[in-house]
């Protein structure tokens, strides 16, 4: 997340690092709200993965929403290498994106409201970068866990694309996919900016509002 890697193309399966069969160690509880990071989550909780640049700042955007978000966690998704480390992801040879897992209560917050936070917290037109952070791990992405989430995400992209075009921004490059395997990042990355309040955060939005509904029903 310091802009030292400039690889901007995804590796093929043949090029990707081999990884490992077992998960790397991570935290047991959320540093801020003390909820179990890996669950079990309360009945009715839904999950989604968001990639919007450096995952330190991205995660903070979602835990700050409040109690409607049960837990957040940072990790790696949408790549090839199983159970990668941060250093391996930084090499550009795993194909993974830095993402935030958001476990939320749809009775308390709509998926549209989460999408509004997502779209307005970064610039989704930048391709394989976000601000000064360049590389495939910083690409914009939404990784959905239900058909309803995916439909709403696609609709919100179309709405926001029109708003951005009216302000002369480039087309949106956000990938919207069914959620792939998610690998929890190392303990020190979890809720990093709560542990290090003056730590690096390279996120910056476009300044363009996302006009989507914020009712409870998604």
C-alpha cells in the first residue's frame, strides 16, 4: 500500500505463486467491537466483499458505519494462489485484490447503503490503481454472495456511471463478481487504523454523490 509495486496485469495460473494448503494466522476478534472475526455470525447476517484500494482505509469506512455492521475483516480475494501472504500479494503474482469482508444485518442497513459507502469512498474509474497505490491488488471490485446483491450492485454501477460521466470522469472499471474464496489477512492488518490512528490511508473519493436508495429492503 505504499505504491512500490507497479504490476498492472493479472498473472496466469501458470505464472501464479503456489501458495500453501493451510490458512495463514490471523486475529480471533475484531479489535474495535470484539466480535469473532471468522464467526459464527448471528442468524440473518449477510456478507459481501469490497475492494476499493488500500484495505486499511477501506475497512475503516465500513466499521465506522456502526452496529448494523457486525464485523469487518481484511483479506485477499479474486486471485489464483491459495492462502497467500501479504508479501506474496504485493508481488503481483497471486492475482488477488485487497478486500474488506463486511458482515451486516440487512434488517438494520440496506445493501444499497453499503454500496453508497463503497462508491463514494474511492475512485472506481482508475483500473489497476487507487490514487498513488498502483497494482492489481488495488483494483475496484464488488464480490457478492447472493443473486439479489449482484443485481443491486450492477444497477448501482449503472446509476453511478451516469453521475460520473456527467462530471467528465472515465468509465467505471469496477469488477462485479460472485464472491470467490476469501483469505483472511495477517493479524496486524486487521483493523489497522484503529491500532494505528495516524497510519497510512490512501483513499479518496471522486466528490460525486451516488444517488441510490437507502431503504432497508435491498
